[in-house]
């Protein structure tokens, strides 16, 4: 009877050990699967971040292109406007000045009231000088 009990005890211990080994193996398998899953998730996250960076970079490049185009357009408009103004400011030689001195004087302005005065030194030389302080 002692032998039978010892054999039964040994069988129980072997069964417990086998179950423990199976549980250990199952836990290792579960850990391995979790690591694989984590690795897949990390790769997806990296891909997602890279994609978002690409989109942000493309968006910035598009904004830079638009800004450059607007600057070029503004520059062209400015140059065109300057050319038009330049063409419009060409006055024929015998055309009278837009504000004759007589009409300025009518409102109390004289040619000498400006910030600078024209002083005649010699018939063909003129010097611009600041008014006395």
C-alpha cells in the first residue's frame, strides 16, 4: 500500500510538473505574441508619424510656393503700376506746371516758405540750402 501511495504521489507530482511546464510554455508564447504585437504597433506608429511629417512638409512647401507666387504677383503688379505711373508722369515740355506759383501765392504760400530755399549764386549755378534755424 505504501508503494501504491508513493506511486500515486509521484504521478500527481509529475502531473503538476507537466501542468506547470505547460503553463510556463503558454506564458512564454503569450509574451512572445505580445512582443510581436507591440512591434507591429510601433511600426504602424512610425509609419503614421512619417506620413504625418510628409503631409506637414508638403503643406509647408505648398504654403511657401503660394507665398512666393503672391510675392511675385505683388512685385509684378508694383512694377506694372510703376511703369504706368512712369508713362503717365511724362509731361510735354511746354506743358504748364500743375500748381503755378501764382495760385500757391493766392493761398498765402510763397516759394520761400518751404523747408529749403533755392539761392542763386551765379546765373547757371544753384545751391539748395536749409533755412536758418
